[in-house]
């Protein structure tokens, strides 16, 4: 798995990552921009730490490649419009999903200020759907 960082925010749909062809990145490769405030998963019986879980701010797909960096853009859509463009306009209303009733959630929804993609955010390759 290739991991890097956001090198630049190009516009509301595109960003540059500090990994390129030299690192094995190719056009069509997908990455998740991570929320690195990881939650610790512990065994409820023993209390032993089982591992960490990270959240995802957004997923992007590489559309242009250079030797040392790549340009990636948002690819997820809602109602035929890109998720990235809707988020920047503040018009995104996610479909309703069944939610868990709990007061023990590791992650609370990211506050608006924390959900922004920033230069330096960690990006990690994600498997293509159907892989």
C-alpha cells in the first residue's frame, strides 16, 4: 500500500499528493485522505488493545501523474453531482441511513473545521471496488 501526504490543494475537487510514478502511483489509483485522530479498539473482556481505526475525510482518484507527485480528484457522486462540489457549496444532504443508538462511539462526526482537507494530511491507497 502506498502512503503519502497532501502536497497542495488545487481547487475544490483536486489535490496533489507527494507520490508519483517513481513511487508506483498510476492514473486511476484511488486514495483516502485520512482523519488521523485514530480510535483505539480494545477487547471488552480483557481490555487488551486490538488496534487502531482511522476515519476518512474524502476519497480521491489519480487523474494526472508526474515523476514525484500526482493530481487526484474526488470521484464519489450524489445524484449525478460530485460530492466534492456539493460539499464546497454546502448543499450536500446525505441519504438517510440506519444509525446505531449508542453513547460509546469512537468517532463523533467531524466538526466542520476538522473535516477540511489540508496540506500535510495523510493519504493512503485504497483497493479498487471489486478487488
